């Protein structure tokens, strides 16, 4: 598999392109739509300049100035405790939104209908069943507490957004490969749809799972049902990373792809294990940036790359190891 991942925009080839960035001449992909005289794009199967000029199918054109993703009211149909301050929420949404979220790295913004817009926060979609979205929410602060308190019956759900996993093309394109999936705590929620996608493409997936501060491993049964080989450890730091190192060391059959679903510290632990084994394998990783608008506008998710670019990680697909 190609180790090099070309940076691109997650919204290309979706109904959400051209987006507000193209409208304001800040497209992350098309140099013409950044005011430059020449085209230097890595052809992604679509010309955004052409789409903007001749196919004004969305954004300003369709909605008279607003972004094309809108809040919709979803009914909470299930609320189940999974661990410390952590709940599985199942929310019924429209058919259109549910279908739009059946994609690797898909997430939504949630808030209470009575709360102002700045209460909304990103939450990954763990599973889509019919029109129901299964999500896992951990109450860690003001925004996440609000959606879990008072037995709320409805939530505003805004989406679909797609850049919840960096290195997503590796996950989508690999077939019949060997994958090592490492997932701890809240990282289990995004790990499940990633494993489902990999298993559907006939990959052999081995998962190392740890309860983290959630205190429970809640996806093991589903992973086993998908044919994933699971190893549950009490802690990634204490025993999990040693297991990862062992699987990458001399004599072991090396994976084609590593996936780290968890906090950034976990991603760095996996990178350290790879470096200790003298390997530089492709690694997909959950995107843990702070996101406020999800549309490439507010700037809260910007990260610097090793080649001195500032990227908006709600939009730009890149290799996690290239972030500073
Ligand atoms: C793509 C993506 C998917 C996510 N999926 C889930 C999920 O499935 N379940 C879940 O419980 N949480 C998820 N999160 C994290 C969740 O958005 C934060 O826990 C939440 O925003 C915290 O807000 P707060 O007001 O409750 O806590 P705060 O006290 O404001 O913050 C607590 C922690 O959350 C981080 N945080 C705060 N605001 C944001 C924000 N706008 N975006 C991202 N991180 C923030 C802070 O850096 C801090 O580490 C996801 C984040 C991203 C970017
Ligand atoms: S979340 Fe606003 S620019 Fe990325």
C-alpha cells in the first residue's frame, strides 16, 4: 500500500462541495479558488472551479447565503450507561441524514434545542441502523453535560461531517490486508465503524482494546461478530503498547495498516512503538481537533504540518504523522 497520502479536502465529491471556502476564495483544494492564476490541483475527479461557476448546486445558491448543512430535530430513542459519565445515545433522524452518515469518519454536532448554537459540539457516529444514529457521549464539560442531563427527549443534530479520521483513504481503499487496530476508552466509538468498513473489504483485523477512563470495553462483542480478533488489556500504557511493539518486532507478521482510535497521546504511543521497531507503516488516526463550525471557517481546528502549512483539520485529509 502507498505510504504517501496526498492531502485533500474531505468534502470533494460530496453534495457539500463547493463550500463556503470556495465562495470566499479560500478553497483548500483549488488554487484558482484561492485567487492564483494557475491550476495546481491533484485531480480528485472533479473540478471545483467548474462546479462553482456552472453547477451552483448548494451553499449560497441553494440556501440563499447559509451553509447547506442544517440542524434537524432528532428524537432520543435509547439512552444506556456504558461507563463512568458515558452513555450510548440512539437518536432517530431523517432518512437523508442517516444515509449521509454511513461513511468512515462521519460525525455530527449535537446540542439541546433550547440552547444557543455555541453549545453544539462534535460527536462521532458509531453505528447507523435504519434511521437511528448510535453515538457514545462522555460528559466532560458544559456542552456534553447538557445533552445528557434532565433526560432530554430531543436533540438538534447537524451534519453530516466527514473528517473524523485522518488517513481515511487508507481505510477505505485497503482490501484483503492485515490491520492492527488499537483503541482505548472513548476511541472505541469511532473504532467500531472503522472495523466494520475494514471487515467488509475482507481485511484481517486484530484489535487491541483498553477500557481507558470510561472503565469498560463496550465494543468487543460487536467486533467479534465482525470477525475481528480481539485482545483486551487493562491499560494501553501498562500492557497494550508492549503488545503493539511485539506485533511489529522481528519475526512477527507486519500489518499493512495501523489504526489508532483514541486520544492524541495514544497516537503518539503507537508512533513510538513503530519507531522502536524501525517501521514506518501507514497509520490512520482519529481526529481529535477542537472543532466549532466544521465548515472550515472558524479556525478552531487549525494544526501546523511538518512542511509549515496551516491546515483546517475539519476539512483537510492528511497523515496524522505529518502534524506537528
Ligand atoms: C471529530 C470528533 C469526534 C468526536 N466524537 C466524540 C464522541 O463520539 N463522543 C464524545 O463524547 N466526544 C466526542 N468528541 C469530543 C467532544 O466533542 C468533546 O468532548 C466536547 O466538545 C467537550 O465539550 P464540553 O463543553 O463538554 O467540555 P469542555 O470542558 O469544553 O472540554 C473538555 C475536553 O473536550 C475538548 N473539547 C472542548 N470543546 C471541543 C470541541 N468543540 N471540539 C472538540 N473537542 C472539544 C477540550 O479540548 C477538552 O479536552 C469528538 C471530537 C471530535 C473533534
Ligand atoms: S471547525 Fe471551524 S474551521 Fe474547522
